[in-house]
């Protein structure tokens, strides 16, 4: 039986969610003849996001056939996270530490928590409406080393001493504790952290027993678990400084968000607990973040920033591309060693053989056009209409290879030849032919 129990515990621990925090009330005697209700588990969150203050407000609901004396006994609260001791409440209780150590659990902290009664009908607005209960509630925080599963997260065993007002319907019992590890940071990129801020997740639940350290204590005391009554029961999270709060998501869908009725600039998210669910965990989970003034403008500033950067980057990229193109277009070519130079030509360049076929006094205007082509500049004067000049201008750019790497070759320089041919005509017959060739050297063909 023991082996089966521990096997079930290990299976439940492996299936447990990483950020579930809850509470289970346990009685001193088996089969408690009373229930818990009303119950309010209220966490208070501030932008500082330090240790979270949790207040557990509850009352004991006794059946009409019994009196408070019939059910009088200490209550225990099993809380699956570490808490901070209230030094003003008193010293630790060694008996709790021995009780846990006897069950193979390692105690890492102990002390007492603030415990008080709250009169629901107290008149006036007193600064401290709660009436402290002397001695508070002793606790011991423990962990469990389960071999292959490793060291568990801490859990806390709290003893709540019985008080006559537990069953008094005029009062609620207020157990106040400062918890650690209740808020978990959500992983995010540096862009998300910069423009949208950090995101966090806070989870409260009821009857969550799959915690690795909680389950053995629940399993031993499962016949003493105190059920919920028909009275209202809620999980509540109060977020201060609501003007800077961003709620990304909350679950379940039945959770309700509203402004606090009593606290200024505070958002309240609450979930009513359904007692018909039995031992089934009921979870309230919220993903949230606090943003700065600059981050609140992120939805407007980011599109504007991308628009500005897009236009500026477009100009810069275009200028850089043009400069690189001009620089490397004339320096690198695809050129096999057996191929002739890749000559670039603009305009007509007349070969010497073509010019030799033009005979002054014999060749006519039509014959010149047939030999040299129609791409020609014609010049004439009003004073001598029988004379005119034909000008052929062309440009040849020839690369001079430096090194070759297969199909890729580097260019040392470009030789540029400017060709100009003047043909004088009189009465449509060639009178004179002059040809000029000017040579120069360039680093790139497009350079001036």
C-alpha cells in the first residue's frame, strides 16, 4: 500500500503545473463535522513585484445540530510556497518542525504569521479594524528530496489555533502572510522587454495537491480535509496602480475583472469557487505586466519608427548599392581566358577598312550613308548651302585583365578610345575625310 501511494504521488508531481499555488484546510480530527465558508484568498500585487502579501479570510460553518464546542480543534493550512515570518507574532514552534522531520521532510524555515479577527459590522473607519490574536499562527516551511525527482519547491505547514470567534458569523478570521515565488517571470526577448515591458504570471488555486512537497501531507491527512460550505468562496488578486497595468490574459473565462470598490486605482480579478468540484483543482491564472510612460506609447511610436527608418534605410541602401555597383562593376568580370576582351562600344566606330573605301571626288552622300550607317551628325552653313559636313562619333572601352580565377577575372584598368570622323561634302560628293582617335585610361568604365 505504501509503495502504491508513493508511486501515485510521484506521478501526480510529474503532472503538476509549475506555477500553481493553493491552499488546503485540514482538521485535527478525522471526518470534520464542519466546513469552511465564507472563504476569500486575496493576493495583493504592486509594481515593485517583491514578495506578495496574501490574506486568507475565512470562517467555520458549523451544522445547526452542533455547537462550536463540539467541533473545537486546531486547523491546519497546507500552502505550497515559502512564507516570511512575522517577527512580532512570536517565536517558532518546535513541535511543528519535529512533526515534519518525522515524515522525512526537511524544514528550511519556521516562525509565526499574523492572525486576527475582523468584525464585519464594526462601525466607524478605524485605522486597524482587525483584532490580533495573541501568538498568531505558527508555521514551518519544508522541502522534500524525492531522489530521481530531485529537490521540491518549498511548501508551508501552518497551524491555526482554535479561537471562539471561528464559528461566530459576525467575524472573519484573517491569516496574513508574505509569500515568496508566487509571481513567475515570462520569458521574453530584449525587444519585448524594451518596448512592451516584462510579463509575469500569477496563479492562485484551491485544492491543488499535485505539488511534490504537498502531496505526501495531503495523502496522510486526506480524511481530515475540510470541504467548502455553501457560503461564498473566492480567489482574488488585487493589482495596484491600475493606470500602468496591462492584463494580457486571464483564465478561466468565468474569472471577472473590475475596479476595486474599496481601493484606489486598483484592478480586481476574482474567481468564485464551485464546491461541487470536490477535490478538483480550481485555478485562477493571470498574465500581466506594468509599463512605463514611454512603453504606453509603443503602439504609436513603433510604426512611426519603422516608417522613418524604412525611408532613411532605403536611401542609405540605395546610395551604398550604387557606390558598390560603380566600384565593382568595372573591377570584376566573368571572363574566360580564351575569350576576347569584353569591349563596350557607344556610337559608330568606323574601321580603317571602311574609311579606305571612301574616295574624295568620287563617293557620293548616299554611298557614305550606305558604308558608315545613318547614325551621323550633319552640319551645314547658310552662306555655303552646297557644302555640308558629316560627323561620326563613337567610343570604345576595352578592359585589361589582371588576374583570372576560372570564370571570374579582375580588371586592372580600362582603355578608352574616342573615335571621330569628319567627312566634308560639296554638292553631295565627298571632298575630304579626316579621322581622329583619342586614347585614355580609366579605373572604371562609368568614371568621367
